[in-house]
C-alpha cells in the first residue's frame, strides 16, 4: 500500500517529545460528556499513558492520525475488527452504494438473503444465521436459545478467558458487578481452558442443570490441547448442554470459516463479529437448524425472543460483510496476516534479545494475533513497565495495546515498528537496570479495563488536570 505524504512518520529511533495537547483537551471534554471518556472500556484513556491517549481524526491502511497531526502505525485496529485496513476501498464503496438505495426498511431486504447465503457457504457447519450489530447481542441470544432448548438455567463460561458479553449473565462474573442482582450472578459458573476435568466437575456439581457452555476455541496466547475441543463435543452430546463457540476474534482471523474450520470441531451455535465488517457494525449468530428455528415460525414450541432489533439488518453492515467476504475470496487475507505477523514477531524477538530483555519483553501468540508481555526487573508482570513500553512506542510513532496485525501492514510499517521498538527497549533496559520506572514513566501506570473502582486511574481534580495538560 502506498501512503499519502502526510501519512509519513518521523524517524523513530530517537524519541522527540510529541505534542498531545489537542488530544488531551478533546479527551478532557469527552470525560465531561461521556462516562469513561470512551464508548468501550478497552478504548479508555486509562489504557494509555496519562496525557498520551491519542484522539483519532482519521486512518488510512494501517496508520492513524490524531488531532495533533501525529501519525502512528496502529495495531489491534478497531479492537481487532479491522483486518483489511482503514478506508479499504471495496468495502467503503459497497457500503456507500448500499446506503444510497436506503439503509433501513419495514420489510427484509435482498441484502439479508445475500448475506445469509454467503455466510452459510463460508461456515459450512452452520445451518442458519441471524445478523445483529454487536457481539454481545448474539452471544446473549445463543445463551437464550440454549436455555430454551434445554429447559435449564445455568451457563458455564470459560473463566480463564476475558470477555463474552456486556449482558448480566456474563458481567456478573467480573469485578464490575454493581447493578447486577445476585440471583442473576448465581446462574453462571466457570471452568478452565484446556481442562476437561474442570468441566466434568461442573457437570457433577450441577447434574442436568447446565444449559450452555461457551468459550473461545483459542486465544492469542493459548491453543487447544489435543482432545480438548473434541472432549467438549463429547460431553455436550452426553450431557445435553449446548456447545457455543465464540468466534468474535478467531472468526476471519484464524480462517474465513473461523477457528472451528481450523480445529475441526462443530459447535451447536457460534457467535461472530469484529472482522465480519472490517470495522462496520455487523455480527452473527449461527448454528443448528433445530436450535435456530426455535426463534422462528417453523416451530410448535414456546418461542424465545430472538434478535428482533431495529438495526440488525441495516443494509450497510451487510454490504460491508459481503465486500469483506469478496476480499477474502480474492486473496489469502489470513495467510498475509500470518506471514506479516511472523516477520514482525521474529524481528521483535531478536530486538528484545539484542537489548538483553528476552525475559522481560516477550512476544506471544498466533502470528495473526500477537500480544506482548512486560516484566519488571524481578521478572514479575508489571503494569508500570507495560505503560513505559507503550509510552516509548507512542513517542516513536507506534500505537497499540497489542501487536495484532492486519493485512494492511506493509513491510515499511513493520520496519518502522521494529525501529520504534529498538528505541523503546533501550529506555526499558534503563528501567530494568534501575529497578524502577521512576523518572522514566510520565504519569500513572495503565490499569485493567475491567475493574471495580476507577482507582488507580480515577480522574484527577480540575487543577491537577490543568497542570497535566500544560505539561503536554
């Protein structure tokens, strides 16, 4: 991809203090108007070094520009939703054309038929599909279907995986339980990834009570052990619970047909989002006909209220999905992400080793879904050291809480990233040698996105905020 001249980045080996004044002011105003200052916790300013949280003005390819005119190579684009790059022309053109013909109607559109046919070709293990706008809606719909089909109440979630839905049945398992009745929280139990014995223990403790078991088949840092997914399938068939695979991240990043096509285990239901629309809002619930039909007209049973939403079949999201599916058919998007991710991983591992930090800054995960780990001078995971690394990468033109790549990341983007990392690692080494980030880290460390209290990154008072902004 060729970038316009204004998207060029300054040499990143030596950090020159970038200005974030306009972003900081916009972020301050966002905090006055929007709870948390963002519409997703993972996008919050508390996930970035203080006063260095860019507010994005636009993106092109794998780069973004903030309100201060800073350009960055970005990773984890759109919370891992963007695999083809920002402003990917075929998707934008398809969405624009659909919008010109009308966005929302009082009857189904041809887009719903086209998208359903295409999706079920893409995911051959699914018999039926229903579209929505976000992942939480379809995961909750899967749970509702499972409860309806089994007549059971309990849901088993993989407790070693971070997120499944914004709805109470899942959020009640996190630290953010305010507003969720205890009775609702008691209906969700958990098991451990790659641990069939922990699943069997749940089934023994709650015989005939578990309606559904939901998990990601794999994550950035964990692959299924031999026999694990197969064992879940056998237990579902034996005990009568509904097996649900969450394909939000793995779908169209592990393979066009999802992780289920990679590992060869068919779920009863699967839930999709993120990369389906390259950042446009579209999600999907797919699965067995006998389950899906419970929410339709081909049933004599009592029907669950299944995904009846005003905007679920809005035409631009479905047009985006169809254009994305075309792009995946025309070239090996997943293969490109895998090859570019492997190059990035190898180069960063070498850079960390050369800096003497192989045990302190680690690169983990599938090449298409890389993450980094940060450890302090004693080898312990450290938020302060993580923040220092993010800070120094930002100063050198790289924005990312992860290293999750897209098919838009060019060799030039990778070279800039590795160059930035070398500079950041040099600062990191100084902190390791000193045994502290004091004097190097500007502001408070980042904090976990899902936490009960705003502390340790509660907003400062007005005077402190003004002082911080004057520092830039």
